[in-house]
């Protein structure tokens, strides 16, 4: 946080030191203003504070995860937990790699568009240190990279935790789906045992499925309680940054400033990706909880006892309304919300193009 605040100070000084920020001839000043806005709204410190404020709730969630791993004895159900945990790891690792590449965007210009002469050294941001930026380029760049990577580390740590918690809730729904199928198949497949014995086993499995369904719903509710307010703030900040980045990138393209267009364009891609990453887990929760009702419809419920059928009805009734993750109940975190924001940012580009 100290390093980030130091960098923010130098960037604000850079804005104040610039003259004619919105003049067409001073395109670098436009970049510094936008870069400062991004630094204000990057949310890394906000995420850090929010994570600290809900530390006890997150600790309880991890305690629940440990309990689920220790109590499950069925090998297939353990495989489900492992698969979802592995998917969460892969998603988080890809997210980390993608964000770590953002601070190195200016270095890609020499590879994409090399010049016959020495290109002026560019920074990942615009700031005023009141020293010769070209002479002390290496030292200032190292400072900027460290700050950017620390900021990214906060992003990735917080979002990876969120992803893993959501993945575990989806794994619980998948276990319920698995138990629904296994309980109803057992009645018809176990011909060696009496019908009464198999009905009893199927009934007990269905009771276990209902208990895990209840735990999955409660787990999603706890995630909602921890992340709802922060998700609301992130949606607002990301929507503003993505929309502004789209417009500024378009303006730089029209002015022929490829360097600034690529720099701001990469920010547009990064924040769009961040918005997608924060809405995609909510979509997975919706899909996983919806599949419970589909599994109840398609299982061989007609072969079970009347008591077991009543339990299946309970699951079907509860799964009519899918579980959701929201931003303070105002915005549902799903791909539809992401598509809406992305569509709006593209529409702003279209409007700007038609007006010029």
C-alpha cells in the first residue's frame, strides 16, 4: 500500500505539471490523466481492506471446506472435489499470468512496431519524478514494475480465493447431482438384495443428498455475504474504467498515436478481463444449481419408494430458483451482466466514431 501511494503521488504531480491536458497536441497528458484515474480505481487497496474485514467469515468457509474433504468417503465424490479444485487452480493461474503481462506492455512495442532509430523509452504509466526519466529509466521502471506487480498480487490473491470458494460450492452441487443419480439407479440395479433393503439405502442416500444441497446453498450464501459489497464497488469501477478506456483508445487510434492506443487498449483488455473473471464464477453457481433440478427430473425416481419420492420433490422445489451471487442484490453476477457492460463500451466507441 505504501509503494502504491507513493506512485499515486508522483502520478498526480505529473497531471498537475502538465499543461493543456485536453489539447490535441498534448496526447501524453491525456494518457497521464487516464492513467491516474485507473490508479484511483484499480481496487487493489479496496480489495485488501475488504478481505481483512471479512477475515473471520473466510476462515469459517475454509473450515467448512476442510470438513467436507474429511467427511466424504466415496471415491467418486472425492474425485469431484479434486476436479473442481484443479479447475479453480488452473483458472487462477491463467489469471495471474495474464495480469503479470500488463506492466510489461510498453516493452512489446519494440517487438510489434520496431523503428530504424532508437525509440524513446516508455513507462507503463505516466508520472513526474522531477528527475531525468530517460537517464534514470532503469531505476524508475524497476520501481514501477514492483508497484504494478504488488497491485496485481493483491488482485490475484483476492480473486483466486473468491474463485476457489465458488468452485467448492459448485463441487457440492455436483456431488448432490451425483447422489441423485446413484440413489435412484441403486433400486433397479441391485437385484441380489431385497427391494426393502435397496429402498432403505436409496432413502439414506437421498437424505445425504438433501443435506449436501442445503450445505451448498448455505455456502453460496456465506460467499454472497463476504463479497457482495465489494462486488458492487468493483462492478461500478470496472464499468467506468472499461467505458473510458474504450473511448480513449478510439481517440488515440484516430490521432494515429499507436503507442498510447496500445497502452490504453491493453488496460481496456485487462479491466474487461477482470470484469469477466468476477462475473464468470457467478454464472457457474447458477449453472451448477440449475443442474440439480435437471438431475431430479431425469433420475429414475419412478422406481423408488414413496418416502424417497417425497425427498426428490423437496430437492426439485428448492432448485426451481437457482442460487446466485449478486452485487448488493442490484446486479446478478453472470455472463449476461458482463455482456451488457461490454456491449455498452462498444456502443460508446460507435457513438464517438459517428460524431467525428
